[in-house]
């Protein structure tokens, strides 16, 4: 039976009054990016818009992401300072250490990153990051309980599995919290977790190992990560996907739905800039990751520094050089990139060409003060690519593809940088040992610097294609 017009009008007015009086949700759902948008009732979508984050909250989230990334690199890089003690106790060669630090970590770290990123484009990024932090911290603790090469190898595989869920979702969150004119600097600030984590891992790893043993260093830093994971889980909100872009142009635009993996892969396959910057960053990371891992051993063998002196010396180099280089690269990218998009790859291309002779001079000095300055300069130049390149990758695809695109970039970068870089310098050191003895690592470093030339060339070529591949 059809309802009388007057009664129907009164009922609709009461329904509108109830909807208007309903409280607005203070926190957006775990996935504010639209994965559940289609199932949400229309009245709720209108009554519960995602409020834009305040500047203070954006800074809080970025700071906590930096802390998580710091733990990522702390747990990853602490192995480098502990190499002499581990090899002495377990009787390992440089090649075995390179396999354990590189292939063991990178094999699943790189390959699992893509499916985890696909999931992150469809669900809560904050939950994935928090659970990943807890997992890799637990396996870091297990590293301290290993009694053989294979036990430590498998524990490092576990660290890699956990860390696979840490970086790509974070890139996407930063891009959705900060507008495009601040994005390179924000991503550069996030990337400060690399030098901070590396420096803290080198410093406290060396000091703890010297005061207690190498096993205690793994256990302590692993437990710290287990404390931070729930803090991140319960205090960070997922931003709306593409929210920073929409606020700059069309605040009322609907949330973006996740894109199929095939669509992301097809789009990137057609963009030469993606492959050029990915392989360029990967070649640079062969030197970056490889040198960061093996320089503590080089300082102890060739500079004859103690474990504590190496920890103090190299942690200072990593912190000062890394922070200046990463933030400087992001600052330059925001300023020069506003004039020309080709600046994003040209900045690291120039930096690598300058870094090469500086590293060569640094490993040949005998004065620690001069050596400190010479190592700080290329350490900073080596990391200048992070802000410009990660920003460029974010702009090669629409906002709803950023996490998956970042994971594909990280797959190439880390598979080359970690798996090849760690193993290359260790294996080359073993190969040259019969000729050069304890100085074999110095000559292994000479051979690896050629990767900077390849990286610079790839980035210069990318500067010619990026304009046509850019997505606003």
C-alpha cells in the first residue's frame, strides 16, 4: 500500500534530523583509502567525512614513521659492526658474512614487499607497519640466540620477512599526509631513519658488544622494537589515499579505490623513467649498502681501530653525512623540481659523480681527522637520491597505486643493493685476500666504486624521459 504523501514527508524529515544529529567519527576507519567505501551506507559517508590532519598530527606521524624506519635500519645494519666478533666465534669467511647480511635478508625482503604492498593498497597501512615492526624485532632478538651460520642465516631471513612490510606502506602514508610541494622534504625527513638507524646500530651495537657480547646487542635492540610496535599501532591513523592531492585541488572528490596489480604493472612497464631510476638507484645502492656494511671491518683491519673506536668514528660519519645528504637532496628536489621535473634524477646523477673520487681518496688517507671529512662528504652524496627519487616514483602513478609502485621500485633497488652489494664486497675481499692479505677489503672497495658511474648514467637518461612519464 502506498504511504500518504504527508506521512512520507514527515518520516523523511525525521530521518534527516536523526542523520544530522548523529555524531561525526573522530577517527577515520583503518582503511581511509576507500577499500570499504562501496559497502558504507551513503548517509554515513556524508555524515562522517575524514577530517584533514592538523599540522601537529602530521608532524607526529612523520616523527613516529622516522622512529620505525630507524629501527628498520638499526636492526639491518647492526650486523656490520658485529662482524669481527661473529666471525671469531662462528669461524665465518667474508663471503659467508656477505651471504648472511645480503642474500639471507634480501631474498624474501624484496620479493614479499610487492604482495604486502598490494595488500596495503587495500587495507590498513598502519596495521601492516606495526605488525611488520613486531615481526622483524622478534627475529632480531633470535639472532642473538644463534649458535651456527645456518641458525643466524635463517634468523636474518626472518628479519627480512618482517622488514618487507615497513617501507612501501610508509612512502604511501607520507605522500598522503603531505601536499606535493612539501612531499620531497617529507620523504627526505622520513629517510633520515637510514642514517639515524645506521648510526645508532653502529654505535650501540659496538658499545654493547664491547661491554657484554654481540648476542646481547641483537637481543636488546630487538626488544626495543617490540615496545615501539604497539605505540605505532594505536596512535597512528591511516590518511585518505590521495587526500593531500585532493585537498589542494578538489576537497570533495571521492576516495580512490585500489587498483589491480596488473594495472599498476602495465602502467609502469610503459614508463621508461621507472626502470631507469629503479636500476640507477639499485646500482648506487650496491655501493651504498655494501660500503655501509663493510666499512666497520675496513676501519678495524686497515685503520687498526678498536671495536669501540670504530663504533664512535663510523657512527658519527654516518649520522652527520647521512642527515645532511638526505635532507639536502629533498630540499633541492622541492626547489629545483618546481622549475623542472628533470631535476629529480639530475640531483643524484651529479652527486654520484662527485662521491666516487671522494670515496677513493677517503680509503687511502692515513689521518683520521682528514679521513672523517673525506668520508662524510661521499656518505652524504651517496644518500642524496632518496628524497628526489622516491618523490619521482610517487608521481609516476596515481595515488591509489603508490604503495604497489613503491614496492616494485624497492624490489629492484634492494635486490641489487642488498643482495649484490653485501655479497660483492665480501666475495671480492675473499678473492683478493691471497694477494693483498688484510688489505683485500680496500681493493674490493676500489672495484665496487664503478657502480656509481653506471648509476649516474642511468639517472641522466631518466632526466630526459621523466617529464612525459609524470602523473599529476
